C-alpha cells in the first residue's frame, strides 16, 4: 500500500515568497501536494502575533506558480467565511490551478481559533454551532469539480465527514489512534471514492544525528517525528499501514525548501 505525500506551506510570514520557494521545491522533488493553513494570525512564544498570509491568496499564488503539484487547504475554517464565499474561493483557485489540482479540506476550528475569531469580531460559537457551520460549508463546496474533505477528530465532525464529504483528515494523531478511527470512518463513508489522510509535525535532516540536533535547536515538542530519511520514512510508513491515503508533513522549520527536496527525493522512494 502506498500513499500520496504532501507538505504544509510557511503561512505565518509577511510575504508569500517563502511559500512559493517551498512549493517550487516540492514540485521539483516530485511531491504530490502543498497545503496552506487558514489562520488570521498565530501567537509567538513571546506572546506577540505572527502575521498570516490569507489562505486563498496564498493558494492562488502557489497555483499560478506551479504546474503539477496539488494545492489544498489544511483546513479552511468554516466560521471565517459564509459558505458561498468559501466555495467561490475554492472555485477561483481551481480555475487558476487547472483540472484535478485542488483539494478542499474544511474544518470547524478548535479552542486555539477562538482568539482569532473574536479579535476580528467574528463569533467563535459552540461546538454545535461550529459543526452546523461546517456542514453548510461542506454542502456548499462539494460536487464542484474538486474533492471536499473534513478535518477534525471529535465524534460529530467524524460523523459529518462520513455522511457528507469526500475524505477525512486527522492532524497529530498517534498511529494506534489513527488506525482505529481511519477504519471506522472509511467503513461508514457514504460517498466514494473516500480519502483518509493524516497530518503531523516533522523535523527532517540528512541523517538522524543532524535531525536530533535540529529538533533541539528548534525546540520541537512531544509528538514530533524527528529523524533522517530512513527514520522518518519508517514513521510515516506506520501511518500508511494504518490506512492513510495521504500524508501531510508539517515541517517545524517550514520555510526551508531543503526539507521538501529531502522528503521528495530521499524519503518518498522509501515509502513506495
């Protein structure tokens, strides 16, 4: 069993240039997809706000600057835009990218999103309200020429993914948890084909020693996959064996294009 392999883009910047450099490296290295986060800002370790490039603007720039690699969201937040606006955004990226390149993953947001919403006067909502907004977003965007996935692991979100979407993503899950849930979601999915995907943080270098040193320098926390190509391939293979059709790698040092090159040229062949 094999899986498609993608990376997340460095969205928390003042310029799109780092994301374009990473996307170009990913395409050149043969990776399958690049994915943009959907945030208004992020809090840095010192409490200051890190700016974020608007997701659809970034996806449009990346789609125009590449020719093969899939471009997707991870994940578009249903509470940030009306459903029609969300669908219009994905439609626009699809026209720029061309047929078969857009992957529209949508989520309800979590507790970390509250400050972003409320800082801009947007209601955060209860979990029930956010799931209702997510359902409206999925219905508005599906069947428009690109697959629509749902991201999130709580029960009501998984049920929505099973009933109404073309795929499901769980960010940061352990292998054992992912294996159990992936089998359940796939078995219950109402639409076919249905894609199950995993995403998580990785620190990658030319060998294990260099990766360990990089992880210490970056302050990588628990749950981060750390290693050279073989160790990272072994960890990712566990998720493939657990049922992942797609793997989205979020590099802790996301603006370094060398990560995409090593992932595509050295790790990907070990997964085939």
